[in-house]
């Protein structure tokens, strides 16, 4: 049976099959950690999640919380006209 046929015949499995298909071509689309393991630290997942929001320069104070910087170096509205304005996330050291 193809994935499409399974999704048609068993719509309750659709989201599972979509995740499997996505993971085949994008292996980092899922957290690859044992989330219930004794060595798992919530701070690791928090850092991953915060990176999607533009967080950088993590400063963990403990395993329970962290301090972050959001959008450091991002252009201000009056600077959006500048050339190469999208290079602010990882600036060259000479430009910092």
C-alpha cells in the first residue's frame, strides 16, 4: 500500500505519515533526543525552541532557566534601505 492509500483508508494516521515523509528528506525536522531519559535537560529543548524566534547568545544560569538576546544587530526601521540588510544575523567580526 502506498502512503497515499494508507492516508485515504486510515485518515487518523495522516499526521504520522506526513511526519515520516518529512523526516525522510529533512532529518533535523524533529528533535532527536530521548525526551524521557534521565540525562535529558529541559534547557536543551528550550534553546532549540528559542532559536526559531531569533534568540542568540544563550546565557544559561542553571538547568532550569536561561537568559537570551533577541534580534541583536537587527536593523531598525530607518535602516532597512541599506544594501545587504539581511546579513545582520551572523555579522562578520570586522563589522561588529
